[in-house]
């Protein structure tokens, strides 16, 4: 009878162990299935050492599955938890040297690691120190210290978060695209390389594909401003004209693009106002003589102002120079192709 009683107790203990183990086994299977599903459904474009990760632009942060690929940098705020050991949970900021302090394992260097690598590294330290058996560590980034800085002629300049790297056009799109005054040059200053990289935007799809390079966290993207010349004063349509990508623009061509002089224009009293380090320089532009081939035409430079005064005499022309400078800030910008 005693033997039968012992058998019953052993059987009951076995059943209780099975019941307690089943939820853990099922949870592990579900976790594995979810990870496999996420891995198969994500559409990542991979290059050696770089990952093009989708970005949630509504929060300017990488979220969900992409967080595992996020590369930790100095200044990031991390939320670290250890499954089943709430005493080891902590929120900590990565130091300037790229380290964090964690109870039991002491200092851990995390900068330069993605989240998956950082988690595995801490798990290995906990296991090798025999503090925990089969530890499971989870790290979440709650504050991002750096991203890609986008500046220059874009609609929304600022800092945009990426997980390791992203394509240039994806970031420009997130910044609202380029402004009407944007030039064709985009300069990328790499965080870890003193050399700058410049690409040219184009209407040609193939050239644009070549320009859509990878930009990494810590880089600075600067969209150039197109060169502009201004025609103001007594012309039919005072305007500013984009010069980028166009052939050279002369004073006579600029006058034609502004639809010619108005009736009261004093063409021989025209001037080019050119900004120099020493101030505004006045260059005579006798347009009437130029039109009659009695004087050479003048090639304009970016930010030049061609000012055509009225025919009220020299004094009016000189009074109009300061006025011309103010007029140039209010004219509409037109592409110089016409």
C-alpha cells in the first residue's frame, strides 16, 4: 500500500510539472512563429554592412521589428529588462564613451552594436558569470541621441531618425521634398569621413537612381540653393530667374526674360548690383548700347541684380539703387529656361 501511495504521489508531481511547462513551451512556439513571420514579411534591401530600414515618419522613430536593427550610439536612452528578474530592469543613458553600467555584469560597451547584438552580449555576460541560467534580455530605445541632419533647401529641415542607414530620397521625401529655390546639388557630410560626397539631382530617372545613395546615422545632408539673378525696375515683369543647369545668362538675355523694358526705362542708365565681401558693387550696364552692338554684353553671376531705372535722370537712378536691393527680395522666382 505504501508503494502504491508513493507511485500516486510521483504521478501527481509529474502531471503538475507537465501542466506548468506547457504554457512556457507554447509561448516559445508563438514567439518563434511571430519572429519568422516578421522576418519573411519584411521587405529589406540589403547591401554589405548596411540595411535600408523602413521608417515610421509619423513619430520620426524606428519602431517594432526595425528596432532590432537600430545601431546604438552615445547619448541614446535605453530601457533594459531581464525576463523574470525585475530587479535588473533599468533605464540608462549610453555614456559618451558608448558604455552603460549594469548590476552584476558591471560596465558594458554598447555603442556601435544593433539592439539584437547588445541583447545577446548582455545575456552572454549574465550566463558566463553564472548569475542567471538562460537569461533573456530585452532592450528598447526610448530616446534617440542622433539621426540624419537634413538642412538647406528642403521644406522641413531637421533631424530624422534612421536605423543604421537609409536611402537619400527616402529622407528627402520625409523632409517634405525640396523647395522651389533648391539647386541640383546635394552634399552629404559623413560622420566618420572628412570627405564630402556630392550627388546631382536630375530629371533623368537613371541619373536619379545613381544619386539615391545610402545615408548613415550621424551624416549631414545639405540641399543647395540654386543660383538666382534678379531683374527689377522698369521692365514688363520684374522677376528672379534660377540659373542652375542653364547656359550663361547675360544682361541682354536677362532683360528679354523679364519681357523687355517698360516705356519709361532708361536703358543706358542700367546697372548690375553685385554683392562682394566689400559690399555692393555697381557695374554699369548700358543696355541700349549693348542692343546696338556698341558695347559688350555682360555675363551675370548668381545673386546679381540687374536694375533698369526710369528716364527721370541720374539722380533718380542713384536713388533707385537702394530701392532695387529691396525689390529683389520680393520678386517671384522663375526657371530661367524660357
